[in-house]
């Protein structure tokens, strides 16, 4: 079996040790194995169903002892008889230095920790207590007023800083004690602030969603305003086209009337060819209208 190398911590770590397993031949072998398993499982289910039917029919003809012995023998023989013989698949699986199912993606990790860049990370992000981190908790346990406790710790930090200055002036060798006290105060303050992170994440998400909703509403209002402007312009164009059409029809009608009157007044003095031409012109004008 392959041994995984030691964990490495790097911004760009090397590929995992098992990346060479995923060759085309191994993947083809995996697909063949899965098809073999599916076929075998289907055959086993079919054989079990047939065995149950045979047992039910044998109950009426055989004694109870014979039925029990036959069913036991069938149950023992069924798995072996249903195995599909494939020497090539068997040889390929035997040649692999790892189980063939190791090529399948692992199931999602639901508990424990996972490794990333050489460090373990918990599956469920939780804020550990100060005791778990090996630090002293300076504020009361249980539900607290975080703002009030932060103000208290801030005052304590200022007071300890003044004492540190006094210690450096009077007994410089004792300053590590005060430094450790100030460090513990800041750790407690930082822990209280970290407890606000889930609330901060929820509020940030709310603000992002409200911003997206507001932006989409503005875009929708702009689109509606543009559509309304286009409708007004189309209505104006329709009115212009209608007015132009009515003017053209009135002009054509007046021209037709004048031409008809002139033709009828001159029919008595015009030759037959002229009358025919005038009639043709009148007909063309009527067709144009």
C-alpha cells in the first residue's frame, strides 16, 4: 500500500501523492468494475426473487425439514453462482496497489476536521471557549452584556498600562507580569468581539440583499419609464401618419372631382379619342385613392 507523505504547508502546495492513480487505464477499469457490480447486483436480486418463488411452491409438496435444508443450500449457492467470470477484470484489480474504489470521490465529511495547507480546520465553524484555548476568562460566564463587558475590559487595559509604566519606572524586572495581564485582557476583548461575527455576517448579508433589491427596483422603474416614453412616441407617430393619410385622401378626392367636372363639361366638343383618354385618367385617379 502507498504511504502518504507528511503534510506540507505552502501557499501553492504540491499535488497530492495519489494524483497518479487517475490514469485512463485505471479509470476505464473502474467503469468496468462498476458495470460488473451493477450487473451482479441485478442478477442476485433476480435470483433471490426466483428462490423465494421456488420456496413458496415447495412448501406445499415437501416436508418442513426438506424445505429448510433446500433453502439453506440455495442461499449458500446463490452468491457464488451469480458471480460473473471476467479474468481480465480480476487480473486488473489484482495488479492495482490500492483498492479500485479509492478512485471514487469520497463522501462529504460531516464531522471532525479537514486539512488545508497543512492545518486542520473544523467542519462546523464554532468559536471555542477561552478555557479550550488555555486562557483565563475575565468576564462572567453565561449571557452577558457585551458592550458593558468590553468597556470594563477597556478600562482594565488602560489601568494595567498605567501600572506597567509605573513598574518600568520603579521595578523594571517585574514588567513581564503586567505585560501578561494586558495580553490576557486583549485576548478576552478579542474573544467577545469574535462572538459578534455571526451577527455581523447576517447583517452584512441583509445589507447586500437590500442593495440588490433596491438596484433592481431602480432598473425596473427605468425600464418602465422608457417603455412609457416609447408608447407616447408611437402614439404621436400614429397620429402623424393618420393626419397625413387623411390629407392625401382629401387632396386626391378634390383632384378627382375637378377632373370629372372638366371632363363632363368638354365631352360635347372633344373627339372620341380624347374622351377615352379622360376616362382612363379618371379611372387611374380613383384607383389611386
